[in-house]
């Protein structure tokens, strides 16, 4: 009988989750994973195919999630049937990437990955000593959260299974965040390693959804960590702005705190609004718009500055081809003009209404 698309999706998800579950790389767990995978393969295809072959076959047929090439990799050690630890690490990296590919841009795929039990295993893999695995896991978890924001509860929930964060974490940054996943992300961000800290910050920004979570992160000195990101590379700056935007969303207290800080006050944010990188401009506009919407930045005192931010947001909507920018820019405009007739008229004069109507008509 011909297999349905759902059957194939289930098969590949189970194979990928089995590979992820073998992250300890012990001989016994690896052999057990082979047997589990073979059992599912026999059930669905009636043929015995090795786990590695299936994983790589599927990897070549789906859209990959990028992994960093600069991350450290473990030393070569012989394992089961001569397989090295590094080779097994690569299998896990590819399986994690494949899970992200399933979930990317597809509610069906996102739901299937979550239902297959991948998220708890991904949380454990964040504690891996292999940064290549860690970065890939963070990217896949970010994709899952973007498709299902309610999954943030899994980030801010304590897990007894994952190991402790690295020793020597300075400053007591995590004493107010009881969840070990949050602690691990804060540690990765604070380390400041390019290619790792920005991805961890972006994941944490996706996970921060409620006022309670914002307060917990603020008490864990997340603003000091944000300072370090903003003083780093362009990617780090965008990650810092992304994290700041998540902290002030619907929260006037955190927005006021952001505007008081030297690294995120209004003058600095306006500088980012004029940045050459479009995503930097977008994220800076988001920070200012959120501050306006929650009342932390009074329009009557900052009409000129807010008008400049509105102009940038409209320009992003008109001129930038990137889908993510075009999807986010209308929300920025809505936050800015919600309580200002003058800004509504300015947006209308700029031709925004016909553009928005055209977007409504072409989903």
C-alpha cells in the first residue's frame, strides 16, 4: 500500500528524534537508537535500512537549518563499530537541522515535531559541550517557537533531566531564573562568543512572552547582558535589540528602564533607526514603537523623534523585499499611530493605506 505524506512525515520525525536522543554518544545508547530506528523503519517500509543512510537521504531532500562552522567540535574517539564521537555528533547536528526544516514555515510540520517529543530532547542538548550542536539546537528551537509561541512555557519550566550550566558563571546572573534552560541561554549570551551568543539571545527573545517572564529576566540582569550584545558585532547588535524589544513588549516599567539605560536610551535607539542594516532599523523601530504604545515614551514630548521612526517603518514596508520585514513593519506602524491622529494622517499622506489594502488582498 502506498504510504501517505503523513506516514512519511511521522517516519522521518521519529528517525530524527531517535538520533537526537542518542546525544550522549555512549555505545549502548547508540546501539539502542539503531534498534529503535530500525523498528520504525520496518514498520513503515518493510525494509532494513541503516539509520545513517535514512538520516542523510532525508537531509538532502529538505531545506537545511544553517549551522555555524566556527563552533568547536569534539575530538575523534573510536566508538561503536569504529564510528567516531565526532561522526556521531555530525549525525545529531544534521538530525536537529532536519527537525528545524520540518517545522520551518509549516504549521503542520511544527505541530508534528512538537508532538513527536523533540522539544524536551532539544532542551537537554542545549547543555551539550559541542557548540555546533548547541547553535543548531537553538536555531531549531527558535523556529518551533516562531510557529508556536505557546511553546515558550517549555523554556521557562524547570527540567530535572538536563545537566547544570557550566561552572564559574559570574555575577549571579541566573539566581532569579529557576529554569535551567533559561540559565543556560543566559550563560551562552554572557560568554559573548560570536555565532553562539546572538543565536541564544534570539531564542530567548522568542521565548519571552509574558510579564512574569520579562520580570524574571530583568531580575536576572538581562539588560546588562544586552549591553554586551549591543557592544559587539552587527549580528550581536541585532540580537540585543531583539531581546530588548521582547522585554518591553506591553510592559511600561521595562520600557521606561530601557529608555533610562545609556546603551538603549532614545538617542541611541534613533541611531540604530538610521542604521544601514534593514533588520537593525526594524528592531530599533520595534523598541521605540513598543515604548510609545505602552506610554513610556509620551508623544507630546517626542513628536519629532516618533515621526522619524514612523517614516523609517513606512520606508521599510515600501522598499525592503524581505518577507520578515514586510510582515513585521505593519505592526510597528500600528503601535506608533494607535493614539495619534497626527501620525495617522502622516501615514495616510505617505500612501500607506493602499499598500496595506494590497497586502490584505494578496495573502
